[in-house]
């Protein structure tokens, strides 16, 4: 067991609050998703409650050599794609659709089937290759440095923002890409949720090996308020598996998930942005 606490030897400043040093908050070891005793510390801004994970992931996108579990996850149609698409359809039922950080492009394909003109962007080469093999309409690269010839009616960033080391250019880029009456859907993990608070270092979604940021509602507002007129923030418990057993543990977990949703303390934050 490695007992060394990872600490930054330089001050870490909050990227959202001028001249505000983030304070040492929490240290632990992560033992899920194939990782053993992965030591990390959390630093938190006392003004906007944005949290950063230290040390920052060595490869900010994915672990340098992806294991079989991750290879599999690239080629997997996640169950929440359908849920997300149903939410989107309450706002838009057709038009130009882009999924930024689309993995193998299953949501892109599903949106196309539902009547959108859809495309995806994926920075990870393994996932983008998988998308190509599946004939999903996906470009490999960093959306921040791409020029798009059209405006989008729907922009999705599903569990992407927490991976981007420098998110300062994101609001401006999204604003530029969005049609005047378009809608943006952003989902991120919510560390201030009930389940994450109870589970602490056992919360799978913390994923300190790949996440740079954990957002609070305040920090999310702060990031986008200058570029978007309407910002809706909700939480939902979606990232921790709900379990399908009938044992006591599953029942307790189900009850906690219901309470968390009532208290707006779900473990996923869902943000909807529009220009007006
Ligand atoms: Zn801050």
C-alpha cells in the first residue's frame, strides 16, 4: 500500500475565479475500473466549488494503453444514449446534430435514424476507428481546432467536459457552432450528489485516472453565463449502476437514488444551454 499523498508543489488557481487558489480538499486511493490503489487528491475552489483532480491524468483523454475493458467500451452502445435522445426530442426533432466526444458514434447513428442530419467528433483514435468500422459519421480530432461549415441545431457533450484540461475556449466555440435557436446538452459527473458523498473514493464515476474536473452547479453557471442566455441545470442519478437484484443492498441503493433525485443531488449534472 502506497501511503504517499499526492500534493502539488505549486499553487493551483481556479480557472473560473480570478486569483483564487484552490485548496487541498480530500485525498484517497481509487480501486475501481481495473485500477489498484491509484492515489489522488482533490483541490477545491472555495468560491465556485469547482474541483480539480491531482495529479492531472498523464494522458488527459484515455489511459495510454487501453485495456480490454476500455476497448470493449468503445464498441458499446450505452443504454443512456436512448434516454438522452428522448430528452433532446422534447426540444428538437430534426436538423443538424453533432455529438462532441461521441466515442464509437452510437448516439450519432441513433440520431440519424430518428431523422436528424447527424455527425460526431471523437479525439480518441481507437474509438474513432471503431466508429469508422461501424460506418458511423464520425470525424477524428479535437473539436476546438476544427472549422465547421454549418451551424448546429443540437450539440451534445455527454461526459466530455470533465476530461478537457483547458476548457476556457469551450463556451466561445460552442456559441460559434450553435444555430441561433439551437440547444446544447452537456452531461458531467456530479461529485456533490448524495451517492458520491456517501461512496467517497468508492464512487466509480470519480475516475481520477481520466477526469481533470468535477463541476458544481455554481462553477457550471460561471463557465457559460457570458455566452448563453439560458442555462438550465438539473441532476439525475444515472452513472452509478442501479442494480437489478432483490437483496437488501440493492433496495437501499434504490431508495438512496430516489432520495437523491428528490433532493436534486443526483450523481450526474445535466446542463441545457441556449442563446435565447
Ligand atoms: Zn472558482
